[in-house]
C-alpha cells in the first residue's frame, strides 16, 4: 500500500487579488506534492481561501454588496489562477463552507465544555479588557509590538484603543510546553533559523488570545455556539481549515479518527509573515487543546518573500507583481520554472522579469531544448529514428561521473525530501548540461562517417534518448506539461514514476518521434 502524504498551504485571504507571493506558495506546494506522487505515494493537497473578518466586511460595505458576494468574486480569481498555473489540489477549502463552520463551532463548544477542577472552562474564559487594536491585522496588541520609539510600526496599519468584553483562549500557561516541543522536535520548523525566531517569540509570550468579536461591530464571521452575540476571531476560524477539510476528521470527543490518522500530520507550507504568532503559537496550542499528541503537531515549511529591488511588494508602493499577467505573457510553465529555480526555499528573493527571461532561455531553451532537438535530429538523420539498445561499456566509462543515473536520483531525492526544490531542479538540469558536453566530446557527426564505429554511434544515440527520458521524469514536478512533451517526442507513452528513472527502459528498436521546439526562446522587448 502506498504511503500517504498530506500537504497544505496557508489559505489565501480574500480581501485582495492574488499576487506573486500567493502564486509562489501554491506552486511550491504543488511541486512538492507532485514529487511525492512521482514516488508512488498517495497525496492529499489542500488549499483554499479565508473569507471572514472585519476587513472583508468593510470592503464589501464600501462596494455596497453582501460579504458573501464580495468573497465569491475574489475566490473565482484565485481558482482561475491556480488552474492556469496547473496547481493540482485534492480539495478546496473555503471558510464559508457549511461543513467548515459546523466544525469550528463544534471545536469551540468542545473547548468551552471541557472543565477544570473548579468547574470553569479549561481553555476559554470571558473577560472585559482594554487595549490597542490593529484594524489591519485584526488583533489586540501588547507593548512588545511597540518599536524602540514606543510607537506601533506601520505594519500594524491603523491602531486604535478599544475596551470591550470578549472570549479568550488560554495561551500563556502552555508556553513552557511549546518551548520543550520546539527543542524536542527540531524538524517542526524549516528552515532552522525560523525555528530560532519562533523560540524567541514564545519565550516572550504574554497574554492570552482573544478569540471573539462582538457582533455589534463585526457580523461577518462564525457565530460562537455558546454565545450568539459574538463571532469567532478570524485566525481561530482560518487555522481550523487544516483539519476541517482533511479526510476523516471529526471534532467530537471519542470519534473514530482512523482515516484522519492515516494522513495526519500534514506539512504546512506558509509565508514567514504568518509563522509568528498564528501558525507557530496559536495553532500548536489549539491542537494540544483538541487532544493532539506532541508527535501529531504538523511541520511548518516557512518560505520567504519575493521583493522588488530589495523592497517588499506592497499596494502602497505600487510594486505588486501580478502572476496572472505574467502567466499570460511568458506562459505558465516558464513562470513555474522561474519561481522554483530563482529562490532558495525559506529565503527572500528579488523578482525580475529579466531574470525570468534569462533563466528560461539559458536553462530550458538553450540547454534542455537544444539537447532534445539535436539528439532526436541525429537519431533520425543517422538511424531513421530507430534506436539500438546497447550498453557500450567503454563509452559509459568515459562519462560515468556526469551521467550516472543512480547517483543523480539519490542526490535529487535527498534534495527534494529536504524541500530544497531549487537544488533538485539544478541537479536535473546539470544532467542535461553533461549530455550536451557529452555530444561535443563524442562528436557523433564524425563517428557517423566511419562504418566500423556503428556500434559506438548506436550507443551515443541510445544514451542521449535515455538521458532525455530520465531528465523528463526529474523535471515533471516542476514543469509537468514540458516533461510530458519530452516523453511524447521520445515516442514514450503511459504514466511514469521516479522508479522509472533508471537505465535501459527504452527497448531495442524503439522509434523516437520528430523534434518540435518545446522551449522557444522568450524575446526581450526592443531596447532591453
């Protein structure tokens, strides 16, 4: 039976159009999911949209429409973009879904009903507090959010003082538990320096989490099951999607979770801006409250941001990059390739149209595309497109270091398993570079002039075709349509997996197809 792999992304907040950061995260998760499918695992990829909150309500009011209609319009844009970018997910999460709302309410009721020795709720309590509130982030702030000048920074947007009665979720009494967990399970946060940042934040944790908003100022949310005058705080609602849409989850105490446990824990792919406090503090303590063991706390793969000239993209600065327009301009596969190749997972990177064009032209058009074209053309020119299977030991020895399939696959696996997608991609394309160098070294056009070297020519052509098949398998998680195109031109049909990335699959007498430009160079606008 195949292993199960559950991967999720942070659900996108439907109060604005998708930007390049959204696209990067979804494609990254899609590429990792495709890699696990390539290994033969059963995969459940969950993504979706977060549709509640005060900002959504305010935006809908400004447009004079109902919040549901507002979020439905933006949700369509997200769905269409992921389809255009060939993001293949198993389930779509929307927090206005009836089943999700039912799950959130059941969880809240469960936490409210669990009593301590004094008869009070173990996890939730109601109190009246006053404090500074960030309208943008929809949360109360503490003094630790102030800058050295004593003021709240621009990242919090409009900040106002509020005094109101709300429900709170106990966080601070679980601070030590979370610190021990981070030390005992260092793999919980990748890359490691993000774990250090989280640990520092947890050490400074003070105050509990306000999990409600009065309906008098916010009606667009999930109503608390034990107090209809309040709705749920957007983060306590949104984080629950990871389990509410998971296979087989039931929040009822003592429920049969055998199907859910076959998939959980998940790998959460999130941006660095929502590690602290939402995913790194709120979420693990919420899961602990629901009875999840330390071993069941999910792993967080924390990616960086795409910047412009070292500056974070923002609507205010007018430097936000539209992935939908980029996909139309350069093609979805070119964008997928660039997003995976030009950033180190976990780090920030600068977006550049010029870098996108350069990488595509250099890596795919001139390297892999050139290899495909010249290899198939030579197969047709010298052998009528028919390959002769041969090992040619003396030939393989001359290129063993560069073209050893087993070594390359082992390195590729270790890089992908560590979520170093850019390095795994580099490994696959280094093989293409080695093949082009191999052609220049072996000079098949010269070998073809000598009938006594016919076996050597057959070995060269077979090795090139096999190498192309091999490269296509390794590249398939990143550029799936291009990989399928290589297989089609090689004349290979059917499905394939990582186990097929080994020498000798093409049979003796196999006929290759006719080469067609698969990676036409992207032309730069005049003057660039």
